[in-house]
C-alpha cells in the first residue's frame, strides 16, 4: 500500500503518461479509498497537468523550412548577438546623417518653378532652328524694295 | 559510428541541429545560452565524429547536449528570469482562451522553476520543454529511471503546491 505522497507523485506521472502498469495498479488501490488524492488528481489536472494536455506543437526536430533550419543549425555567434544593439544604433545614426544631408542638399538646389504657359510656348519657338540670318536679310530686302516709296 | 549513421557534418546538423538546440534551451531556459551550449555540442561532435564507438548519433548528440548545457548552467548560473514572458511554447492551442491560460500557466511555472532543486528543475524542463520521455532523460543524465521519475513527480507536486498557494481556490482557470 502506498501513502498519500507516493500516490500524488504517481498521479503526476499518470498525467504526463509516464506511469507503468504496476504503478497504475498500486495507484488504483490507493485512489479507491482516498478522497484527498482524488481531489489532488482533479486539482492537478486543472493546474500543472495542463502542461501535459496541451496540444503538442510540431516537434522542432521535424524537418523545418530551410530558413528556420538555417537559423536553428547555425545560430549567430555570441559576440555578434551581443554587438547587435550597438550595430542597430550605429545604423540608425548613419541613416539620420544621410537624411539630414539629403534635406540640406535638396534646399540648396531648389528646382525653378515651371514657367507659365506663354513662356513655355516662346521657349518652344526659341528652341526651333531659326532661319539663317542671310535669308532673313534677304526677305527684308525684298520687302523693302517692294514697298512703294 | 555505423555506416548508416556516418553522415557528413552538414547532414548531421540538418538532422539533429534543432533537437540539440531544443534540449540545450530547455535546460538553460534561455535561447542565447542554449545556442552557446549547442555550439559546444557541435564542437565536440566535430572532434569525435570519426569515433567508431558512436552507435546512435542522435542519442549521442542528445547526451552531449545535456552535458554541455548542464556544464554551462553550473559555470554561469542564470541571473535573470528565463525565457521572455509570452514566449511560451503552449501558445499554439486552437482556442484563444486556452492559449491565454496556457501562457499564464507556463509563465507561472517558469517563475517558480528556480525554486526547485537543480535535478528536479532539469528533469522537469527536459520533459515539458524538450519533450523527452523520462526514459530518454534517465539515459541522458546517466540516472536510473525510478530516480528520474521521482525527480519529475516531486517537481510537479511542488509546482502544484505553489499554484495552489497562488490561487486560493486550488484551481488555475
């Protein structure tokens, strides 16, 4: 016959599926006559015993996806993990400098606003190839000659 | 090592790496320290990988991982709380309420584990976090199965008593 302490230990083993047949027989004999241990069994099932009844997640040694496998098999060295916060600070500081420089250079070379539509038309004419000066002079000469005096 | 077990180191890493990491993390209660112990395990593997006396590579690696993690645990006792709150494995249940209760329970257990004797704590973690059977744990720790059963059962009873004190109704739901 087992005592309360042994019975309660066996109850925890039973909750986690670790009790063999002889232990089960001894426990059954005790539980039949012990209300305290039956109450402990109920309490344990609602307490620590829940850890045994939780749905088992996939075991970590099942083949994980490649990314997970890589992380699990090749964990970063300790020095790299310890320097990670420092590296993050340095990166954010460098990013801040870059943003500041970009803002300053942007203010120095402010783009000129687009010209009004009329100027844009002039610009278009100006960019077209003008007639040769000789031709213009020749036209003017013809016009001058054609004007009656 | 048998011909069937003899595999290139990369294949051994792929096959057993997650298990080694899981066992080390379970004992140390900390992922970073678990990774350090896992690296020690693989260093030992590289030193002994051509040893013909290794019959079962998975079992050998598990025993070495347990030894490396316990060495690290004794060399550098943890100063802070183990795993971060809310990072518990049981957070994958289908029901959100059950998930929250499981998370709370796992956090409570983690907080209470440092109060247990080292042998009980290691056995409890290997059983509940590394999901090893008590027979495997007994083999890894070089202890008799009844001894491991006693360690585990006493850890459970003590944790249940702490839970009862924490929750006066005796339940934790």
